[in-house]
């Protein structure tokens, strides 16, 4: 399991926007700072706007800024908005199915261990906010 590269870049954009003193940041400046192409940044920006994590201002002097609630969001909150949740195994997904036990997870030791790992991973992500990386 790994996060999409767009999620990685999205987190970097959010951190950059939190750290900058400017009220608005130009797409070109953000792209340069996080070392991606301007065109790829635009794809990332669409995802972030759709998730309600950034706001854009059009026109001369326009740019991007964080949505007001973002510094308080945990990494998990952001990943969940962008990726739709975290599941380290197919059987841990909502309505996940095990080829050996079906939906009877009580008899599966692997399920128990994966659930433990996933829970700790999620708790770790929930313990860090964008603010803490600035």
C-alpha cells in the first residue's frame, strides 16, 4: 500500500501555503518550490480545491491560499479526503472479503494483526497536523 504521488505533492502544497507569509501564492511559485511542473501542479490544485483544502482567487494578482480550517487537520484527515481512506489489506476495507474466511474475520489471525497495524498507522497519522510541519 502506498499513497498516490498526487497526495504526497498535495501535502507539500499545504505545508508551503501554511509557511508562506503571502496572502496568495502564484501557481508558478508553488510548483517551483515543491519541484513539480506547473501543469502537474494544476492537477494537484484541482484535487485540493475539490477536497476543500485550498481556495483560489482569479485574475491579476490572484493565486492560492489555504482554506481556513486546514492547519488543524491531521495528515489522516487530508489523506482520507484525497484518497478515500486507508486500507493496508483488502480484507480490512469496508465490506472486505477474505478468500479463506469470507466475512468471518474472528478466526483469522492475519486479519487481527493487519487490523492492529492499520489502527496504529492511522493513529500516527491522526497525531500530526499540517501546522506541526511548519
